[in-house]
C-alpha cells in the first residue's frame, strides 16, 4: 500500500464518497451540497475558508488542510483529509471505496499522519455512528477526551 498526496484526478471518487458519507450520517449534512468546491479548494489552495466555531472562537479563517490517498496496487482506495491549526492536526474526514474496506487503508493513512506530525496534538471528532473510525483510532492509541456526538478522540503519546 502506498500513501500519497491527493490530486485533482482523485476528485470524482472522493466527492462521491464525501456525499455518501454525509447521506449515511458519518459527516455533516451540509457536506453533501459542498463536497465538490470543498475538495477543489483543498487541492488547489491547500485548505478552505470557513467560519471556525471552537469554544470561544467564531471567526472566518483560512484552514490549511492535507489530502492523502491510499493506493493498493496502483489503484486509489481511500482518502484522509486533515485540518492543520497551529500545533494541532485534526483527522477530519476519511472514507474508503467499498471494494477496499477492511484492508488497513484508514490505519495506514492515520499512521502516516502521526509520523508526519510527531510534535503536534493529533485528534479526531467522530459521530458515534462511525464505529469503524472510532475503533480504528482506538487501535492507534487514540483515547476519548470529550463525550457527546461527535465524540473527540486524542492521540495518547
């Protein structure tokens, strides 16, 4: 399995997975209407402009993002989008094509993120419905740090 940066050529299948994930309740509902421009901005600009709603912060900002793709035998199989903010990296969105599920793609993508951001706090927020992602993160030593829906998991170092 090879991990590489996402490219414009990956847009069609990733947009499809983003919309499916939103329809299935794994991602926010607004993503199904914004998937294409969202992904295009990440590929072309290295991130997106968004209103950040975190604790006491409510501001329009540019959020740098990374798009990684897992390939199996030269075929794109899975993607991971991470948000970068100062010394933090959020495992933000991930999905795998049906025919490649249960082959370790998510594990490899998150593991590569951990290696590439050793000095950063790495965390994820997952809806409780996303049990495969939650369990996969726990196997990589992420611990639940905030309850609710979504829950927050943070890499324990």
